[in-house]
């Protein structure tokens, strides 16, 4: 009976060590991913050019357009 308790304890300690190591790996990978800037998902974006202003476009977004 004592042998099975000892074997069980060794198994649980080995599993705990495995899980601890795995968690450390995952945290390390997550930290590396968080260092990478978010990707620009808008294909074709040209950040150096201003947004196009169409005919009749208003730049005052706080006020409604005048009533006709």
C-alpha cells in the first residue's frame, strides 16, 4: 500500500512540474505576441494621404446641416 502512495505522489509531482513548465511556456509566448503591433487589416490603406472630401461634404460634425 505504501508503494502505491509513493508512486502516486511521484506521478502527481511530475505532472505538476509538467503543467508548471507548460504554463511558463505559454506565458512567454503570450508576452512575445503582445510585443508585436496589431496588424493593419484595411488592405490598401494609404495613411500618408488625407481622407477624400466629396462634393458638399461638411467638416462640422457637431452641428446638423441647415434646413432647406
